[in-house]
C-alpha cells in the first residue's frame, strides 16, 4: 500500500495552503525541507506510540549468557545497529523453540529479577532501557539465545526533490498542517495560527482514531509479579 508524495510536491503543497507561493526568499526550500523532515520524525514517533508497527524494523541478534559486569542483567548495546535506533519498541527471543515476547519494565525494577543471593541466570522475562542505546535483559540468560529487537529507526532525511514520503492513505496531510503552523509562527500571524493548529489537531485525532480501529483489541494478560525471579521455560510456569 503506497501513496507517495515527493519532497518537491510537499513543499509546493505547503506554500499553496499558506498562500506564499512566491515567497521563496522568506521561506526557502532549505527551510521548508528541514521543517518537513522534523514533522516526519514526529509523525513516525506518534504513529508508533499508537501501537501501529508501520515504521518498525527488526534487528536479529544473539544474547550471550550471564550478567554484564556488576549488573544484575545482560547488557545489550544497540549503538552499532544500522539504521540507528530512535527507540526500542519490543524484544522477543526463542526459548525451547518458541518465540517469546519480553515485558518492558521501569528502570526502578531492574534489580527485582534475581535470586536471594544475587544475580542468577535464567530464562529472560523482561527488559529495561537505559543510556542512549542500551537495554538490559532480565534475568540474564543461562546460555546463548536467538533474539529479535523491534525498533523504530532514525529516518533518513529527505533531501533531493524527488525523495518521497509514503503517506499511505493521505496521512501526509497532517505533515503539511504541522509545517504550516511553524510558518505562521515565524510570520507572526496568531489569528491564522489558531485555525491552523485546530486543523492540525483535528487531523491527528482522525488519524489516531483510524490507527486505533486497525489495531487488534485483544490483549494478553500476564502475572507480572509471579514472573519475577522465575527460572523456568515459557509454557511450564
């Protein structure tokens, strides 16, 4: 499914909505291109936050056994992943032939997945994120495990006139109004900006409703408290 718009077309669209087709000195191509790329990054973030995996990429790796240094978890450094990681969405691994998704837990729970005498290797059930591009696997695996990290990559900026953004079903409309709001802020048109902000927010609400409708409503309930400290394979505890 695709409904692409080129960078040149999006700049023309924005100038048309703002009625500034001839103001190329006031609003140069470079300035508009930067704002468009900023809006695309924001768009990808909130679409992902809505639970829609449209922009996610998988990173296949192998988790080593045991904790890292003095930590009670296995540290996984994602700084060398390409394209670069904007943020991690989910982590899954293979245990006894089954693909299992780990729970993301808050930073303050990082030391709650160990034995009474300290860090204990086991079957991982959770992960925690910290630093710039590092995650911790809790508890640390007792041996090597195949894993997949699903993440939102940093998008490459559009630069050439023919570079495209996939609006799928017209979602680039929100991008146009987002950039328009910035143009009106720069031009100091508060009355026009109020209407543009309202239209931008209306489009976002409409798109969010569409995404929620497409997202499955069935969720999986887990006994999170019971899983802390568990040392058994998935499916038998």
